[in-house]
């Protein structure tokens, strides 16, 4: 009997605590492409610092999967994708509010072990005994890799096609793969764990990153403010520092 | 009320349990039903016969079959030794069930850090024999065996300990050596629980995802098994992912049916610690 009373009291206390915190903080949920991980974490921190009691909740993943989750009703206020095709999927599903705006561009590069021990000198160097890892063609970084290979007339033979760009980077950083096709920004974010070998013609297939608020946003004002912040001078500076190009 | 009818009503499950019981059943049945509603039956044949789907199905059946075989070859001796060990049985048992309670992704990482290029075994294999395990079909089989073997060992271990060792004692008093006792007495007695262990480990191997994608990667016809293909297709073509999920469910049901109702009962008994 006493135990029941204790449990009931605890439950009530928890409920009250839940209400109290729900009143104090407002949460804006942002779905963002995996390649935006470090940048958006920084942006969210700056955004939160300006606003009392505002919490930015970030969910990173392959853009196509995030678009799919949005279409299935995942609760998000903002969606930032790594290419137009992934954003178009969300627009088509009718979950995007208004017109998506481009906020950055990103180029592909070859991530290799520090010091480039395999002496890889470009796309044409990705053959023979080089263990190559790329993104799956279903996600933006995979699409970009295929476009690059087609332009350069190279046939890529990856040992694995990973579900998102951070998995590719992880395989190279762990030393399991000799080379991985990732974004310029991923190599910079990896801070010395991998080196970059530039790809000629990477500019031609640079991804444009679109951002938009969602139709069913729980915090439409905050969502709009976050998008504006990403597009603002300060937001753009963070993106530029991370290696992104202007949209 | 007679004592008899009181006894009978007392043995019925209390009505109060029916509500959560129904909710529990619904939790299993409804998601599967939800998936069925999403299946595009008109496109089903085309989706299931695409090269990527066929490659994934073939790879899944081959790797799950091979890893089940490995589970039997390694798991049966392990279970027999485990059940008869005098000291340290508890610790050993805890070690054996580790892959059961460990997230498969962690298992994949563990395999990678042992057999990857920078793992000590992987490094030795590469230098001495020129063999690299990650990103190969062999890596898929290893990952599946890692997660599936505990099911087989536990089924057998439970059965051996529940069965006692009377027959073995009799055989031994009649002059049979350890090997003869094992092959002529222990093994035949183990066939029924072994069958259920095989079904369980095959099913677990077939569904393996986390350890595989971490350790073996994902490449069509080499390492992309059905669950990985479902995951990849969910990015591009959801209809295709749904169709493949249906295929996996059909295979799972086929396994249960092939096992038969008696075996299902035995599987659950075997799984009881």
C-alpha cells in the first residue's frame, strides 16, 4: 500500500516537472543532411544563445531518408537537404511550407588516410588495389559521385555503398577504406583524421543545399527565424568557415 | 459452487489480463497489417524480380545458410561442453549470450576492430595471407554467425541440462568411451532441440542488419543482404522497400511453418533460461 502511494506521488511530481519544463522551453526541431552535422550544431548553439528558453533539436541523416520520414509525418519544423532532388521529394509529399531557399553549395573531394600513403592523385587513381567507399546512389553524395565519375569518364568500383556521407568518412578515418568520396566540408570537419585529394571538375557537380520550413511546424515562428538565421550574414559565415561555398 | 468448478474458474486467466494481452498481440499484428496495406500488389512482381532484389534474396539465403551451418559446427560442441562443465559454467554462459544482449552495431564494430585492417587479427591476415575480411561476403557470414550462435547454444544447453545425464551414465557403465557416448547417445538425443536451434539461428541470421552494415558494408550482390536492401531502397523507392519487407515476412512465416507448431513450442521452451 505504501509503495503504491510513493509511486503515485512520484508520478505526480514527474507530471508537474514535465509541465513546468514544457512551459519554460520552446523546441524547434531541425532535420538536416548528414553533411551539415558540425555546421548545424554550431548554428544551433548560436541560435539558442540569442534566445532565452529555446532549444534546437537536431536530427541528421541521409537527405532522402529524412524527406521520407517527413512524408510519413515525422515532427520537424525545418528541413535542410543536401540536394534539390531530396527537397523535391518532401515538396512533392506536401509537407514543405512555401518555396525552399538555397543556402550553400558543397563540392566533392577524395578523403584519404593522412599523408595520402596510397598516392591517390584524383578520380583516375581510384583503381587497382585501392579500397574505395562511396555513398549509395540513392543519397545526394552518391548522386554527386556518380555524376563526377560520368563527367570524368571513370568507372568507380566501390567496396561498399554507404547510407550517408558520414559513414563513408568513418570507413576512411578507421582505415578500412583507402579512399572515400565525401564533401570538402566533411574532410575539414574530420580535423586531421583524413586528408583531401581535390577532384578536377568538382565545381561542375557541386550540390546546392535547400532549406525550408514545414507546413505542420509546431513552432512556425521559430522555424522561420532559424531559416533566416542560416541565410543571415552570421549563419553564412559559419558555413563558409566550414568549407561550404556561397549558394 | 462446488470445489471442482471453483478450481476450474481459478485456473482460467483473469479477465483483467485480457486487455494488456490484446494490446500486446495488436502490437505484433497491426504493424505487419499496416505494411500489407502499403504493398503495391500491381507492381509487386516487377519490384521483386529486379536485379537488385534477386541479388539480395540470393545473398541472404546463401549467407544465412552458411552461417547457420557454422552455428551448428561451432555451437553444438560449445553447448555440450558448456552444459557439462564443472566450474565456471555461469560465467561462460554469460559470455555466450553476450551477442544476444549486445546491440548488433556494437558487435559489428567489435568484429571490425578485430578483423579490420587495423585490428590485430585483420592485420595478421592481411600481412601473412593477403586476406582482407571487411567488405566481403565472408564478413557477412561472420557477422550473422556472431549474432545467431547464442540462440543455438542456449536451446541446446537448456535441453541438455534439463535432460540430465542418465543415458550417458548407463552408456559409460557399459564401457563406452567419451566419444562413443557423445556420438551414439548425446547427439541423437539432441536432434529435436538442435532443429529448433537451427530454425532460430537461421531466422536471426536472415534478419541481421546492424553488425553487417558496420562490419561488411553494403554493396549489391556482395554484402547487401535483404535487410540492407530494404534500408537502401527506403531512401529511393519506398514501394520497393515495402515489397522486399513483405518478402522477408513471407520467408519468416515459411520458417515458422516449416518448423511446425510443435517446434515453435519447443523453441520457446528452449529459450527459457
